[in-house]
């Protein structure tokens, strides 16, 4: 099980009231919410291995160099830390180091790589996996990794993690008209305002899916657009040809990496804390209470 950790703690932050606080009054709603998420995931799905995949660089420069608008709207315009700090709620940022410390004390593998997003870590671990993989994320970009032959699926939170939509190839085709491999082309044609990807103007999700179904992939669509005898409509032809510069770089930006250099780690699901003394101190300091006890009980079971 590969967790898109920031995606999950963002959901926890917005799903758990900020009245959930440490003894000193500091909000810990994201921390406790994430612990409850993990407890539910382990209880329901019983993974043998669990990895918390981290964003060591949420906006890699190599992606920005290719598409300058990539996640540009998420950058805080005025920030003491500089122009490249991600704009996050004030009371969430201080909770992230606490999450890191708790995961480390528990012994849950926490893996990231400089210059890469959590998506890239997930893509790399998925590429090297020998058994089934469940990817837990609220980010649709990772639908591109769905692969029935390799038993890779995405568990997409609909409401907390109590309700998860399971995306295999059949579900992708039902929802989007493409399989995992086709989702990259769908996403880059459609664009994604949340990631600052402009897409091809005038080509929405349904049109993109129809073009992929008719021509196979982005390369096939571009060949058809360049062929005046093809059945691509004049408007679609013009839009695709005018977007040639964007389409030349977008696949590298949208496609998750599969060759990220990762340090050695043990993905085995822990049955007991790696550092019980440190975990006890964190529990007392941050008032983790029932959330931590529930997770420890599930892990021990």
C-alpha cells in the first residue's frame, strides 16, 4: 500500500475540526486525522507493506522549466520563506513535522526524494513492485498507474477514508473512457487548472476520450490532425496543431517518473513502534490520544 501522504493529511486537515488540539492549544487535526486514516486503511485492507510517500519537492524545477504555469497559482505571492513556498493554511504547516516524527517513531516507512513529488515516488515503487499495489490518493493524476495485469489499482477517497472508490481499468473506462495508460493523454489534452496545466483549448474530457478512442494515443491524434484526409474536425485540427509546443513537453510533466533514486528502506508494516519511548513523548506532547491508540491496536492485531 502506497500512501500519497500529503493528499491524505490535507483531507484530514479539512475533514477534522481544528478544535482537535494538543494540551497547549495547538491544532493537531491533520495529525490525528491521518492516524485515523491509516488505522482504517490497515484494518480494512491488511497490507503486508505500507509506505508513506512524501513530497520532498512539491513543484520540481524541471517540471516548471517545461511548463512555467505548473502549480504556479499555488505559490504564495508574499511569503517570508520566498516566492516558491506553497500556499497552505497557517495551522497545517506546523503539523507536518509532527506527522513526520510520529510516522518515524511508529516505524512506518516514509520515503521521498529531492527534486521529486510523492507521485514520482509512487510511480517508481509501483514500477518495481513484485506483487499487488494499492495506491491511496485523492490525486487523479495517479490513475495513470492503474494496471490490471500488474494488479495495480487506486483507492480514491470519496469521503474521508471510510468510503473509497476503487479504480481498476474497468472503472477508469466507465468514468473516463480510457485505461491507465491512456489517462496521461486524457489529462494533458483536457488540462488541469489545479496543477496549472492549460490543456488544449476547446478539448474537454469527453472530446479527449473520443480522440484517444479513435486514434490510440497522443501521437496518433497528432498524426491525424496533420493529415487533411483524417476525420478530425477542422476546429479540433486547428486547436491540436496550434498547441504543438505545449503537447511536445506536456507528457513529461504529466507522466509520473518511474526511475527516482530512492534510499534503502524497510516497507514492512510494523507490528509495534520502532521507538516506543519517542512515540510516548509525542503522544503526551501533542495529545494524540485515541487516534494513536487505535492505530497501535490495529498494527498489533
